[in-house]
C-alpha cells in the first residue's frame, strides 16, 4: 500500500476511534464517571491531559492501521471476517478491565462497560478499516 493510502487509512481509523471514544465516554458512561468522581481527575485538570488521550488514540490508530495493511487487508474479504478480527482485537485490547478491577477500587460496572464497549468499538473501527481499504482499492 502506498504512503498516501496509508495516511488516509490512518486518518479514517483515528477518526473512528476518536468519535467512538467520545460516544462511549462522554455519553454512554458519563453518569458512571460522575457517580465515581472521586476516582478521576477534575474536569479542569483533565483539560491539561487531553493531549495524552490523543497520543493514545494515535498510537492505537497507527498500530491497528499497520497490522491491518500488512496482515489483514488482503486476507479479509468479507464484512464478517473483518468484524471477527475486530472482536478479537477488542478482546485483547480490553483485557485490562478485569485486571484494573482486581487491583484498583473501581466499580465493577465501569469495568464491564469498558470491556463491552471496547469490544464493540474495535468491531466498528475494524469495519471502518475494511470499508476504507476496500474503497481505496476500488479507486485504483
């Protein structure tokens, strides 16, 4: 895959991660975070750390883009296989949730939601990868 296409795929992947993170953490889980406010940084302090969230999202997008281009794109010919790949990426990516629950005083439901939403997010992001790669291949 050429560098221009790789950048397009990375940007689409990053956008999918950023949007799904926003939906998960600012909408779906906001009440959970408010109820456990004593565990988190204040909103004002969080603003100073926002760049680190973006760094993490870029790292995830870059890693997933490179794995997808080098190992999956040519072999993933159906939506079902892309979703299956996303499920297993999500399973690996959310393995931290039960570990965090075991070693930190986090509410169990937050950890369950992190795992479930994380797996769903990985499936969605992988489908974005699938459709972006397919569209770019059709364009020649």
